[in-house]
C-alpha cells in the first residue's frame, strides 16, 4: 500500500465517521426537542399558570383585607400613612 492510498482510506473513514456522528446528533436533537415539547413544557406551563393564579388570588385577598382595615379605622390609617410618609421623606434627604 502506498502512503497516498492509506491517506485516502483514512480520509474516507473520517468522512464517514463525521457523517454518521452528524446524523446521530441530528436524530438525538430531534428526539430531545420532541421530549421537551411533550413532557417538559406542558407541566411547566401549567405550574406557571397556577402560580400566577395563586399570586392574583393572594393579591386580591390582601387588597380586600387592607380596604376592610382602612374602612374600619380611617383615622389610624391616616396617622400611619402620615408617619410612613414622614419617615420616608426624612430618609430620602
């Protein structure tokens, strides 16, 4: 065997191996994308929607609670607002 023939055989083997590896990587990528789109994304989306719904519910409950407390004790609410405003004003200088 001549050196040129060995080089060509080696080059052919490298080309074939790289083509096979590329094809396998593409197949793996396709399988991974399918797996993520069917098994990972939907549960994450559902969990995110549930978290947003829970946060909105908590915010509405807190809003109602504050409104009830302010309505029950308006002078105390005004006094607390005054004190908080005064303290924040002093700290911002």
